[in-house]
């Protein structure tokens, strides 16, 4: 009996030893497997980091290449890509490679921006590629809500989304949710800016606006001479490949459309009326008659003058497809614009002679799509203006540049009721104005009640961030230096 118990005890011991050995081996196997997994994971992380560093190095390489060889999109080979770039560690040899694909965004045969896709891989492990995309271009004015080359007053009704800048002083009583910058430390705030008596040393930016934490002054000024468009060059592009509205003819891609007509240039009383259509066409009217409205302009508030912004007679010249490869419309006359824009289009009103035409925003201006594939830039040699007769709730999209004049709506008194006062103006895009911007006036006298208001009671300004990344062709740039304006991992 004793021997039997001893044998059983030994058997149980052996079973327990085997069981514990099995558990130990399982634990050891799990720990070993975990260690190997962590090691592989660590090597994968290292390979991924080396891959994205290689991709970044590829972007930087081609930025350097374009700085030395502008507009060369073939890496100097003259052959289509992709192109290979090796990334070396000075102490460890080649650590990765980048495969570069280069695409130019061109208009009228001129590269506007360059898209670079860089796929990076690590030499140690090519199973973990990383892909970066960047757009290389000069930064455009579309990155801002406003750029003004004068003192300016943003009223309490203004709601501004996007960077706001002036080379002069700013009285900011409105709401801003982005930076507000002024190039001056002090300025003379007069009664036209609500300062009575005159304040000869007003702070660069002051006012009752709620976003003062984002006010910056003085900051570097904008070079308005550098922003200025080269009208002769734009005219050549429109004449050869786009749409040219000279004073007596309409030309599309160099071909005259229809017969010539008597000149509509050199005067504020005639011009062209452009109605954009959502199918990518534009209807061009020859404006032959306008009526006058007495007004005060913001660049000279001491004198009443006559504006000829209301069309009384016009003739349709035709509806034309806007050339997709050179979507530039150049008018050597005053122009009125409205409608639904499709694609990226730039409109210019300029005269190579002594006359400086305006652009009149005749009605609502919207886009056929809102995904960044549609955009409008309108450049006037003088001013971009909103006429007396417009919708009470007005909405405009686009980048508007008043090169030598100003953006605004002139003062139309109560004799123009009900059009003297409009409810709201919503601007989705950018305003660039050489002179002071103004779309609301407070005034008295001239047979009108005291403390009357002319213009829009509420103004909402939103910059269009999608246009900032790829604006319409030849949208002015605020810097001559190229940089990455868009960067993302794909």
C-alpha cells in the first residue's frame, strides 16, 4: 500500500512538473513572440519615419531645383516622370529614395503653380512607403479677406472671416476671427473715420471690435506696385488664346466674332455687360446707354458727381464658350458683370491709353461648384464698384482688385429710395483696394433725414480658402518668392 502511494505521488509530481514546464514554455513563447513583434513594429516605425523623411527630402529637392530652373517640370531630363531622388545620411550612406511626379498647372501656356507628389521609401524596408503632396507657387492675394492700401474703417456691422490687412491705419469696430494687420504704428484719424476731434496719433489699429487679441501693428507693408497686374501681357494672352473685348470688336482665341461696331471705349457711359452662365459660357452685351445718378465718391467726399452705372440700353453680341486653356477675358472698356461662373476665370478691365475703366458688380455673382474648381478674379485698372440698383440682399463671390481706385458703393442719397439702402452684402472671396473701402455711409442733409444711411446695413466678409490654394489664372501675388502653399500626406 505504501509503495502504491509513493508511485502516485511521484506521478502527480511529474504531471505538475510537465504542466508548469508547459506553462513556462507558453509564457516564454508569448514573451519571445511579443519581443519579436515589438522589434518588427519598431523596425516598421523606423522605416515609416525614414520613408516620410525621404518623401520630404524629395519635395525640398524639387523646390531647390525649381528655384534654379524655373518652369522645368522634367527634372532636367526632358522625359516624363516619375523621377528618382536618393536621400543620404552623411554618416550612413543612402537611407531612402523618393519617387517624384511633377505636374504644372498652366493657363495661356504659362505655368501658374507646380504640383509635386513625392513617394518616399526606406532602403532598410520598402514595404512602408509614405506619400506627400505639395503645391509650389507664389502666394496670392486670395489668402486674405482684404488688402487695402489706405486708412480704413470697418464698422460695427462688419463680420470678417479671414486675414485683414491695410498699409494704413485701421479703425476696427467689427468682428474679426483672424488676424488684422496694419503697417503703421500711428495715423491721423479724422471725422470721416468717426474721430471728432481729429486724433493725430491714433494707434495703428483701434476700435471697439471684439477680436483685439488678433490685432498686429506695425507689421511689414504690402508692395502694391508689386501686386499690380501687367495689363499689356494679359491683353496679349486674351487676344491670342482667350476672349478680347476691344472697343469695336469681340475676339475669341484670336478670331473676330461677327462684325465691328462703333466704339464703346474711353467713356463711363458705355462698355460691355458680361453675364456668366453655369455651362461655362459668357453672354457679352454691348452697352450703348446708361442713366446718371448723383453720388459722392469715397476718394473725394467734398463733391457730388454723376455715376453712369445703370444700363438703359444694350445689344447682345453673342454667347461664347470661355477657352479652358486660357480663361482670360480682357475688356478695353468699362464692364458690368453678374451671373454664375463655371471654371476658373479672370476678367480684366483696362485700357492701354489714358482712360482707366471700372468694373461694375451688376448683380449677384455665384459659382457653379463650390469645391474649389470654380473661381473668379476681376481686376479693374481703376475701381470695382457696386451700382445703385442691386438686390437688397446681395451676394458676390470672387477676388476683386481695384488697382488704382477703390472697392465700394458710392453714396446715393434718399432721392434714390428704395435703392439708397440695401439690407446686406455678403462677399465670399477677397477684396484688394488701392483706396479706402466703403459700402456703407452715414450722412445728413440734401433734403434727407438726419443720420440717414446709404448702402448696405450689414456686411459679411468671408475669404475663400479654396481659392487661396489654386486661384484663377494670373491672380495677383503678394510676394515674388515661391513657396509651398499646400502640403499634405496622402
